[in-house]
């Protein structure tokens, strides 16, 4: 999202949705999103909780779902799904952290329904490669714009994730334990449940999905309240900086997921906060008012020159309005300020490739290689690398990168084909030859397993 999305469906979405066994709702389709700024914030919230729970943070995958519901769930092992509605409706970071702690309690308590197969398919890297603002993967046509995966309303209902009252109470108690271990208050979790209860009263029959999958009997909430208030950290509050960071992320989500008119109503010109300026800059950009968008984002950059996500957004604005050469500098600056963010490296690579200048394309390969070292299963980065090598006339390396991309997308037959074509042009025993061999062996194994399941 700071390079967030324009809503356009990936052509492969239907197939993936079918694998998920979820029906797609055109009226209210959800989207699996990527955004470096939001992912960093969620990791800062969640990693201490995961460690307190005895989990290796890197082993837990966090997915961001573009949906206004106050919802989150865990499934398929160590996979956590956080809805944008949970983020935008939270009053404080502590409320989001409380929900993360509760969902972690479900993970460590072994409460997950037997849906590993479906969720494993959902989490294939084809979903992970949808870097916000860097375009859609529309069957090899990334220039089509940002891609989203329509999951449909049935995902919001999460029918495969219904917990018993005992499991809910257990997750509550585990959440307080994890929050205490990290020196954080459980107040936010209680506030979140109170918010849900209020929504249930107001909305009548339109009950939030979280209430359907996480029932809230009064006795359970009372029990949680009693223990939470005994914690020595009950009165600990979020610091102003973390609250401001949340406000910025909320503004970004509104800017990208609401229509520009709605965003402008939420953040009118008389609101002079940084968050409001961020939201308006995105709204102007999405309304193709670059004459207003650029001054807005430039104002934020002038105030906060070391914020990589402001530079990223400026690069996206310029790139998507055809000012490719001008987009390179802000995108490069974003990678200098956040050198470990693979999505930012892919952004600058796309801008370099778009110039069709051989030196720039070669520089793009360098950026993409750095990106896949950080995130080896980013299929979009591999696909862009394949395109860059093709432009440089290096067919063998293009085949190898395509094999990686197709494997990441779960297209194992294609991965086998391209790995073999790459092998044919590589010297036996080289690093690249071994890479092609590894892809070939892994793809053959996956394809055989898939065939056995179908039989």
C-alpha cells in the first residue's frame, strides 16, 4: 500500500480460490495484500508475542487481507491472517497486539481446525508475491496493474475456524500470559472485545465474522477482565510515537482501499496532521491529480526525509503516471533507507526495467537478486528477473528465473519445463546448474504428490 493497490484481479485468482474451496463474491471480494510498511508494523507487534509463546517469529507467516471487517484468524499451522479492518478500527496498537496475542493462543493451544490442506494452498508464494504498488501478476503481464486475490465473503466467515468456548477461554488466558511476558497491558484485548460487542448490538443481524468464529459469552469476558486487571501492566499505555505510526498506516489503508472522495471526507483539508496529509496524497494520486499528489508527498518528505515509505509512494506516483526516469531516484532512496525490504527493491527494479536501457536493466537484475535473497519465494521478483534477462538477451538465465517464478506460483509443470531448458544452457556443476537441478527435483516431487492426491 504505500504503494498500495489498484483493484484488478489476477487471472489466476479463480484457480487459487478454487483450491481454497472458498466462493468468490464479486460484490465484496477480499484481497491478499503486500505492503512493506504495514508488514513491518505487524511484525513489530507480533514478534515479541511469538517469542513469549515459544514460537520462532520467522516461522510464523502473517498475511494481510484487504477487508473492512474487524477480523483475524490463524490456520494451516503457523499462519496468521489480519484484516485491514482490524487495523483501521483499532484505537491503539495495544488493541491489535491483544488480538494477535489471542490468535497466538489458538496456535500454541492446538485449536486449529483440520484445514491445513486448504490454507497451505492459500499460502503459496503466488499470494506472497503481490507486492503492493508494483503491479499485478496477470498471467505474465505485470504491467496490468496491482493484483489482488478475490477470496470472497466466505473467507470472512472463516467457517473452517470455529472454536469451542473452552478453546476461546484458553486462548484468552494464553494472551494475557504472553502480554505479561512482554510487559504489555491486556487492556487492548478487552477493549477490542467491547468494541465487537457494541458492534453486535448496533448491527443486529449483521454480525461481524470474528463473533461467529470467536463467540463472546459474558462469563468468558468477565473471567478475562478479572485476570487482566490483576496484571502489573494493566495501566501501561502505548507511547505517542507508536500511536502516530498506527495513524499513518490507517491513513494509508484508507487512501488506497477507499475511493478518493471517501478518503477526502475522512481526511478533509482542515486536518493538518501527517496522517491526513498521507491519506490525501494517496487520494490525489489515485484520482490522477498528480499536481496535488506530488506537493503533498514532497511536504512529508521534507519533514521526514528518512521515511522510506514516503519516497516509495512518490516513486509509485511517478512510475504509474509514465514518468519512469523520475521514479527511479525516489525508489532508490527508499531502498537506501530500508535496505532489508525486498518489496522496495522490486519497485526500483521495475522502474529501471521500464527505461529499456541496458545498463539500467542490468542494475535491475542486481536489485532483484538482492530481493530474492531476502525473500526467496517471491514469485513476482523472479518473474521480473526473467523479463530483465530476456531484455538483455540472456535466454538461459531468463529460463532459470522463470523456473523459479513458476515454482513459486505452484505451476510445477512449467517449472519443470523451464528448469530443463535452463539446464541445457548451463555448465554442469555451476551454481546456476545446481539451482536448476534443485528446482527440477522439487517440482517433480510436488507434481507427483499433486497427481497422487488427485487419484
